[in-house]
């Protein structure tokens, strides 16, 4: 089977090649990997010609027209090398008989640890201290932080990543609250559930770990920001559109929000994962964010560990092999979507 891998970076090639080589060493593999270093979209979908499957990442645009074009090209499967699937037209894929499968869990601890690293950085101003010391400035004024022990943390979304984040922060001595319409039994020994309106005013830190759906888009907006505790820190390592970025900027300017740490951004598609250091970035909203001393923006790297990349490659190839053998796979989202439409199973990101 030929699989066209879009948005392929050197590290993707390294780990996919290693995963395929490991399979070939035990038994001959009939999988052929073809790499494209640009994203899948309406202008590039023709490059899937001759492939039985495509592999895409978070910023590939697998819209309804793209899914239709893939079906016409003879593609049978869309394999996501991530957990989130908001960028795929699942309903059209279902109608055209295409399998859509994801990697539901790849080292959730990797994202959780990065979220906590962002919290520590913004809270203790280590990013500012690093830059100061490089210029010979060892003054402590302006670097005052707060002790995490005894603080209240709110986790919005208690899939595996949210639970892992809660466990780490509980280890710091934090009180952990959470909001999720689908409570997880795994969170029982971590903290307590609250409604969003109850959670926001109590929390010194709020960390987002929910999928991007119609109900969670801009879950942090002008109204919910006003309910947050003055001086609270907001962290997002999930999906950029969970935040209304313009509303967040307004609140930062009033100093109601004490700090913001982002690993994702609402309009990241045209920027993230590429080097734009020699260009003038035209995104005025993103550039305004970078002017605040209490804001950190990273380039969607929370997942970026050796363990996670290995599991992503292995799981993606397992999905393909299962599909080749049975016509479906354990991580099929189109099957899950069909059950959701019948009211049997809520589709959610872990």
C-alpha cells in the first residue's frame, strides 16, 4: 500500500522510516511511504494520486472538497498522526466510504509536562530572567513569582492529557478542579469537578485540554475571561480556537489576566512548523501577543518528544495495516462518528 504523508518534516521521516524498517526486519512489508513537505489542501490534493492512503497532521486542511477529491483519486483512508480531528470533514468521509483514523494517545505525559513547564515559566518569569542574564542584567525586580503550592488549578477537559496534567500539579501541592461534560473515573483521585462558572472564579491557573468542537470553540471568550480570578494564568496546549484571541488581548491590556502561555494559536496554520525568521509576519494579532512581557507563545511543540513521535509513527502504520486486513481499524473515527450520530457514543479527543 502506498501512503502519501503530507506536512512531513525531517523528524517525521526519521521516525516513520524507523517504524517501517522495524516491521520489514521481522517480515516483508508492502507499505510504501511517499513524503510531501507541504500541507494537504485543495491545491495539493492531486499529489495523492496513486496512493491508497494519506497521512496528515494538525494544520492540513482536509475539508469537504479535499475529501471528495481524495475519493476521486482512489484514496481509501485518511490517517491522522495526531489525536484531534477538527480539520477533517468526517461526515463527507463517512458518506464517501473513507476510513479516518487518528492516534488517540501518544505520550499524554509529554503534553502535560510541557503545560506545567509553561506554567512554571510564566509564573516565575524564567523567560525574562534568561534574556536579562545574557545581557549582564542580574536584577530581580520584575521577576517576582508565586509559590504553586496551595494554589487552585482548573483543568478544562479531563481526557488522558488533562488527567496527567492534574496529577503533576497535585504533586506540586495544588488544589485541582476540573470541568468536563464527560467526567473521567481516572480524575477521581486527582481533584473535583465543577461547572465552568464555578471553576473560573476560584482558579489561580486555568489549563485547557479539551478538543475543538462546536461547543468548545472560543470557550474562553469575553464573558468567561471576566469570570476568571484577577491575576490568573491561562495556559492552552490543546487547540488555538479554544480562545477568542482578540478578547484575550483586551483582558491582558486591562491586567485582569496575570499571564498567558500558548503552545497553539487560532490562526497558526500558515505559520507554525516553518521558519519565518527572514520574513515580515503579517499576522497583527499574533504580533500584538508577543509584545506582552507576561505572554509566552510556542510553536505547537508540546507533543514533541522522542517517545511521542515513535508512538505516532507506530500507531499510524498499525492503523494502516489493520485497515488493509479488515477494512477498518481500532482507532477509526468514521465508525465512531456513525455511532455518535445514533446517540450511542460521544466523540471526544483524549
